[in-house]
């Protein structure tokens, strides 16, 4: 009897994951009510990073944001590299882009979670340094819940106004269920582990 109950629970969990696993992670995007000062681009896999940057460039060119902010990038990567590698066209002038280079010191207890939380801390520091008060955070849909958690934990007193906007990770013409995309399936599954870690260690 107990074995059947366990199998039933496991089967229900699998069905919930396949049905709502992606949507749960993507359920928190919060488009800005109006123009903001910066479009923050969180780093990701190259193909997704490109689409996030393209979305940020459109934000600036359409007047939805004044600047692009890349909170944590390798020292060797300048704006010309992004323009050339990601073929951003029309190009955005370098003076409209802020690139962060240094990782802020870890705060709180437990191991330094790095990653998204480090980007959130770096964003706060860059915004203070440049006198910015509002931003829209751009990332992939499956990353939105953890991104929002990271920024909320990094800015517990709501010193800044953040909105969140997801960037599509799939071809809009792809009608398959999300879990049939093996790369997306792997990223969503890994994201749940990272979200659990974020709940524990984003301090």
C-alpha cells in the first residue's frame, strides 16, 4: 500500500513538472509601468545572452530605458566585442552602456552563492555609483523567479525600483511542449536546484 502511494505521489510530481515546471519559474515577470533609467542584462548561455542584449538594445532605442547595464562581465569583453559577436544592429553607442567588472564582497552567512546573486549585488553598486534609481532586469523566462529573488534579497530595503521582463528562449514557431526541448528541459531542471540554493543562501 505504501509503495503504491509513493508511486502515485512520484507520478503526480512528474506530471506537475511536465505541465507547469517551466511556467512556475516564468510566472513572475513584471513589465515596467513606464521608462526606467537602465536595462540590466543578466549573463547567460551565448544564444540566450545575445537575445537578452538585443532586447536591451531595443529598450534603449525605443526610449524605455536610458542605458544598458551589464553588471558582471569578464574584463576582456568590451562593448565592441558584444556588437561584433552578437551582431547587434543598429549598434548602440558605447557611452550608453555600463559594464561591471568587479565582484562585490560576499555578505551574510553561508557560502557565497555567486552567479545571479553576485550580479544583483554588482547591479546595486553600479546603480549607486552612477546615480541610477530604476531599472528593468532582462533574463530568460525560466530564470525570472530566481532573478527576482536575488534582487529582492540583495536590496531588502527597496532602495531601487526594479521591474522584470522575460526574454523568449524558444522559437515562437516551435509548437512542441517545453519539455520536448532537451536543452530547455535540462536548464529548467537545473534551475529548480539553483532556486532551492538561492532560497537558502541569498543573504
